[in-house]
């Protein structure tokens, strides 16, 4: 009785989803627009061609992927090790450390950006990939940490005890039991961190160097300059990649479930 | 007690697992230290060209009360509040209705909502720019329908900026609230109905109070970034709409006034902390549980 | 002289200042089925965890097969555990769960496969190797947990309420199977339960635990027929505890006054004036027109209730205390309200407390 949606609430949900996808549809549509300007002038693939020839965009995409992968990997290591270690530790500054390491997630991005700009300048660190990675790892860690921590809290300690009882050393028990059981949490944290890294404009804006433009920054400057239909083609391709990945993931899960 | 390494009689012994150290060091170096540095330079005078001098001053904080800054503060606050209110108004019913669907439909809707997240938000915002352009589809539609004689100026104003803000931040509000609503024990609402509450009464006296943690988490997640997303006001709002984020960016990159940038950041930080403080007070939760 | 496979020496353990184990000692012979029986919170799980090495005692020693293993980590002990909720690794199938300890020992693949097959047949789950734990029923999971714990031929198998999660029917069936398995394998079992029926049914030796101490250690028959303490008497079976003062002591026998004019006969040597508490099983009490065994105990029948198989009778004694009696006969010749003489064979009553203190309850 209670758990039924009326047609009006269904319509509402559909409309909000439409709102979410409307600009995306438009972008996809206009990526095939023959005209360079806003008006519609028939189908064309020229923007995809132009995109493939645009070295700047391609380089920034490469930079962004490199940045996202490396900061994800580093933050997985630091965040997971931290969460696992925290669960086994008791020390006085533990709560403080936890709260401070979570700050990047709650802080308006611009504050972290400004902090890094001034901090790295005073230390005379040259801006580029290194500063970008440091900044991205910092805001990625909390996503991993929180996910892993809550999974660990919900994990029955008996699993690890059973492994120890059956002859596994603490380290071995971690690799055999704890890690596989927290890996879904690591994965979902990493996916979010990856998206955040690929999407970040604000922090990157402050810590990037001249040779390390990221994709979002490249797009930002292109959009500020004006008409850029290549960007639409890029968006379409990325969307395609995301949905392909999602489809693959769903397929993989179904296959795995069948095999089990 | 010698020779009895683990003989702690239940007392909390000081144990630091070695795997905590990377996090510890990283946090100290790249979170705590930069933030302390920001606080420090907010009390220093700016140098002629760029950087800071070693002279202590409270001048930066006094300048906050400069009408120019106050105006931006006010504007920024207004934008943040309206963005929060709008996302809440759209997000709550959406999350509520979504939670009422069957589990399969539910997770599909959430997936649909989150999927574009992995595509750069700027690329998506570009969709709105195209739509609202003078020669874009919306204007064309309006003119064809005879609702407008000439292209309306839909872009580069406060409205377009608000649209962009709501668009960019709505998913955060929805997922926070959804996490709360999903955990709801529906039999409690049925009990309220059984005890004589009308659907509306049951909603406002039972459902809403039970989902307050999600609401507040969502509000924090929307309010906090909405003061700083300078690129949205840059791209959709035009030069006229200044947010706190734009102001800080300009102080840093154009005026090269780091101390002022730092001071503005700290003012913003205090805003944020006040908000998170309210969140913790209201929900009694330690972390922002609504965050995915 | 049979060899003691496990000895616990004066184990103490407390958590956050609360004493959980207060000096327990136990000696287990190889091949025995030993049950730790007690209410929840009595310390039985902690005892098991200390034997397994999952907890460290604050004081005392754990001797396993002649060697002191008190400070040895769990992976270094030839002891395996069947956990309360089985703790089957949810990300491994049945085969990998059972093979886990063998893999850790770097056994060859064909040796492992053979052993796993063997274990699966021991627990009657042939062909289940590829299933995931989530696809098994409670009873099947329990069997897998046992097979996994048996894989490395432990000297000692610890079982923490392994039947607790099963329904009554299955539990009864598993009791029989477990006991048969233990006898077949000849492995020493240390078994935890709060269920007295399980304990009596399966064990060679029962240790009754309460408040971090052993109240009594003995065979099921000992525990049931000759409870040593008031707790042991009340926790197991349906007992009546009667208190009185020794009035007349003779060689091996005494007359105990429960209240003026009411005497019961007790076997044993006592001094006049001694306060004692007796435990008498409900099914051992008889009543009728005439007393026997030199008893003089009058009571009024308060209530008969037929509870299937037995008739439960409540008799109110002059002291006000109510005696609970169960009899095999579904109908009683004495209706409620009758006054009857109550008696029992002094040999079946156990003295659970004695001392000079007056008025001890």
C-alpha cells in the first residue's frame, strides 16, 4: 500500500532524470552538427575528425588519465593501509588524525587549491604533474578511507580469526581474507575518486603547471574562449566509454554470479 | 609483568599499526601544513609583486568589511542558500519516490543519475550553454511558438548560473537523502497512518524527521561547494555574477594578493565549519554519513 | 594411565577490568568429548578462545600435548575451531574453504583435492565443492565448517555452539552425527553449549561453568545425579532445592528438619545443627498416603498439569515452598487440594551446600 508510486511521482522522477540528461543529449546531438555555430545544419562527423587532430585536447586527456590513475593508485594504498591500520590501533591523536585527513572532502575545493598554490610556491616546488598528483591524492584519500573503514567496521572479526586458527599468519590472513572482503569497498571508493579526479577543475586550476594541462582545465579554457564543437565530440566519446564500462561491469557481474 | 607481552588487562594500550604512518605523514604534510600556512599568511602583509612579507597585520580581516567584499559575501551566500533550497525541493521528492520503487528499478535510477558523473562536468555544462545560446534550440523553439520575437538573452545571467549550480550539485543532494530514505522502516509510517495520521501528516511528522540526517548531509554537500564553484559562474553567469570562489580566484591569480585570498578562504572555512557543526549537532553523527 | 592432551592451569582473564575467567583449571584426556556448559556470559567462549590462542590469558597456562602454548599464536597451535556462525570465508567456495589450511601448508594440489573429497564425504557433502557458502543451508554450512576445521587433523577440535543457529529437528539429528563423527575420528572435542540436553547427550565430560568458574566437572551422570553445587543442580534438569537443619545424625544417615514437624532423611555423615541444602530431581520425588524411608513431610497438591509424556505436579510444603514433581503416569489418584506424604529415596538426593551458617539462602 505505502510503497506504491502514483503516476505523478513517476512522472516527476522521469522529469528530473530528463533534466539530468537533457544537456547530455544536446551535446551528443550537436557533436554531429555540421555547423560550427549554435544553429542546426545537418549531420557531420567533422568534429570527431577535428578532435582526433587536436593535439592539445589529446595531450590533456592523456595527462588527466595519467593523473587519475596514479592518484587513484596512491590513494588506494595510503587510504586502505590507513583504514586497516586505524582499526588495529589505539593512540591519543587517532581521532584528530582521522578528522584532519577527512578535511579535504569537506572543505570547499578552492581553499585547498589556494592553500597548495601558496604552500608549493613558498617551498619552490615547480608546478606540474607532481603537484597535481599530490593535490589529487589528498582529496581522493578520504573517499577510499571512509569506504574501507565502514566496511571494516561491518566485517565479522571471526573471518580473520578463522584464518588464523587454520594456520595463517596475521599478514597472510590479511591477504587471504580481509583484503578480498574489503575489495568491493576499495573499488567503489576508487571509482568515486577516479571520477572526482577526472572532473576536478578548481584544485587543478591552482596547482597545474604550463606543460601539464588536464582535460577539465583544457575544456574550461576552450569554453571560455567560445565556440568549440570538438568538445561536444569529446563528451560524446567519454559518455560512450562510461556506458560501455558500466555495461561491461554488469555483464561481468552476471557471468561471475552464474559461474559461482 | 615482564615476559608477558600481551598481558594488557583489557586496558587500552597505545598501539600504532605501522600501516597508519603513510596516512599520518601525508595528512600532516599535505593537509595540516598547507592549511596552517594559509592561516599564517592571512595575518601577513602582501609583498609588492607577489608572495608575502613577514609583517604581521590584521588588515586583511578588517578589509573583509569592505563593502565590495561584503557584497560578494552576501551574493555568494544568497546563491548558496538558493541552490541548497532548490536542490532540496527537487531532490527530496526524487529520492523519496525512488526509494519506493522495487530494488531493481531503484538501483537502475540511481545508476542513471550517477553515470554522467564520470563524464567531466564541464562537458555537460556545455550542453546548457548550447541550449541557452542566442541561436540555440530553446530560443528557436520560443520564436517558432511565437512566444518571443527576437532571441532572448538566456545565458550569462544569474538565472543561468543558478541552473548550472542546481544541475551540478543535485546528484549530491539526491544521494544523501536517498541513503536516508532507503533505510527507512516503512512500517513506522504505516503505524502513523494506523494511529490516525493523514498521509501528509504522517509524512511531515514521521518520514521527514527520520530522514533529517540525509537532508542535512545533502545541504552541507551542496552548500559548501556552491560558494566556491567559480567556473560555473564564469561560464554561465557571465562576468557580473561574482561568487566567493571567483573572488578568491581573482585575488590569487589577478590581484596576486595572497593574504587577502587566504583571509577570504578562512572566512569561507568558518562558514563551512559552522555548517558542518550544525550538521553534527542536528544528527549527532561523527562523519558526513550521506557522502557516498 | 591415559595421557592428558589439554591442561588448563588456573586461567584468569578480564576485559576492561571485568573478570571473565576467575582461575579455571581443566584436564582433558585424548579422545574425550568435553562440553563446557553454562549460561551466556559465563566465560565459556573466552575459555575456548584462550585454548585456540585467539585470546591471551592474564594469568595461568595452557598446556597442549605436553607443551606450554600459552603465548603461542593461533596459527601455531594444533587446534582448530568451528566458529559459532561458522565464519566460512564468503569469497571462497566450499572446496577452497576446506582446502585453506592445506594450502597454507603448501600441500600438493592432488593431495589437497583428495583430502577435500575425503572430508566432504566424512561430512556427507559429496559434490558440494563448487558451491559458495551463501548457497548452503545452515546445516550444510555447519558441516563445511567442521570439515574445514578437520582438514589438518587437529589434536583438538573446538566447537563454539555449532548447533545454536539450527532448528530443533536438525539440532537433534546433528547431535547424533557429531557424536558419531567424534567417535569415528577419535579426535578430542571441546564443545560449548548452553543447552543441557546437548551436553548430556553427547559428552564424556561436562564442565559446568558459571561466573568465570567451573562449578562442577564430571560425567553427564555425575552432573545430573550428583550435582555438586546449587547452580549445577538448578542449571541442569528440573531440581528442587530444599534447605534444613540436621536434627539427628546417625552413622551415614541424618534426619533433617525443613520446618517444625517436617523431616526428611539424608544419606551422609553430618553433625547435629548443621545447615544443609539438598537437591532432588523432580522425577525422583514420590508422594502418597504413607511416607517411606523415614520421611515425615506433608504437602498439599496445588496443581496437576499434563505436559505431554509426563504429569507435572506442584505440591505446596508447610514451609510455603513449592515442590515440582514429574511423574510418568498421566493421571494422579490424588486430585488438587489433597494432602499427601512426600518422600524420595535418600540415595537420589544430593547435598549441594552444607555449613553452620544460619539462614543462608
